C-alpha cells in the first residue's frame, strides 16, 4: 500500500485530495495545524489514515512528521502540499505580520514540506510531489499581491525541484487552481462570485474534486512523463 501525505489535509481542497487518495487505496496522512477535530474526523472516516499535526511554517515540526511517517510506513510515495492562507488588502494597508504570515505559510511552508520528504524519496529513487499554487500566482491579483507573490514562488520552486529531483525518479508538479468553493472564499459576495462565473468559459466555479482528480492523475504511473509542469484548473478563466 502506497503512502500519501497531504499537507493541509484537514479542510477544503486538501481534505478532498485525502479522500480521493484513500479511495484509490493509499494510506493517507492528513496533516493539520489548527483544525484538529476536522482532521481526526476525516482520518476516522477514511480507511487507513492518520492525522498528524505540524505547522508547515516550522521546519522542525514538518521534519518530525515526515520521520514519523517513515517509521510507521517505511517510505513516502506521494506528498501533496495544499496548506495555505489568503489575505486581501491593498499593499499600502498590508502589515508586516500579514506579509510574513502569507509568505511563511504558502511559500516557506511548501519549501519546508518538500525538503522534509525529499530525502526519503531520493534514497528510494522514486516519489511524486504535487504543490498547489493559484491562478493569481500566474497572473497576479490586485488586493492579493502578497498571496500572488507567494504562489508565484511556489510555481518557481516546483520547477526548480523538478530539475533537481527529476533525475532521481521523482516527479514534481504544480496544480494551479482558479476559484474553488472552500472556506477560503467564504467572504466573497454573491455578486463577486456571479461576476467570476460570468468571466469563466466553463460557467461555474470549481469544487475541490476538480483539483483532487488531477492530483490523483499526477501521482499515478500514467503521469510519469509529466515533470515540472503547472496544470491550471480554472474553467478557462485564465488562458
Ligand atoms: P481552506 O479550506 O482554508 O484550507 C486550508 C488548509 O491549509 C487547511 O487544511 C489548513 O489546516 C491548512 N493550513 C493553513 N495554514 C497551515 C499551517 N501553518 N500548517 C499546516 N496547514 C496549514 O483552503 P483551500 O481552498 O482548501 O486551499 C487549499 C490550497 O489551495 C491553498 O494553498 C490555497 O492557497 C490554494 N488555492 C485555493 C483556491 C480557492 O479558491 N479555494 C484557489 C487557488 C488556490 P488547519 O485548518 O488545520 O490549520
């Protein structure tokens, strides 16, 4: 049985990715930071799953999680980094704490997670790593400049990791979602969502399953020649 770690697996997109991996027969490690109850409930619901706390901002915690998984299951086959936060503000009103929080969670957190799992994958000469960026990391968003910068960094880091780890049998790819119906967007008004739908050729917003299905494909043998790519899943909002 293959083992998949989903960083940020307690909620939203990550939780659906955890469900899909469990349905496909993986042992799933659900990483959480603050949503302990949700993560433990999901682990109980899925067969062959555990929830482990680690703040992705803290390398020591993430490394301890990876070491615990290796001790328990022998190896890490797949790592998906879905942990992330968003903040909306004009740059002139953005505080230093907000900047640090977003960059540390989204970019440094992704770097920490990949650094922590890559040693085991390198010694096994195999592994699949999937990062989650955002369409705003591709084109930039007004009022979400720090978020855009963090996700642009995730895209560049994914490509660099594919170049560095690819020769050792490891695939590193990025999924770049458009608007997906999760708690991250709970503050958007109906007018905002309607306007986004109007500008989306597929005429809807996304659901976590749209992303989870792509993650399963990228982790499969069928995707073994896909490396260092950004798969944009946004219904055509950005082409
Ligand atoms: P969500 O429902 O708010 O879930 C965010 C997840 O990130 C939670 O599981 C949360 O865990 C985890 N997380 C946050 N800070 C963490 C930390 N310091 N350490 C470990 N885990 C942490 O949001 P979502 O929509 O599923 O977002 C998932 C990813 O997709 C994010 O990277 C987001 O930027 C990206 N994305 C989302 C959209 C969208 O429209 N929803 C679009 C593009 C990209 P805890 O609650 O346990 O802390």
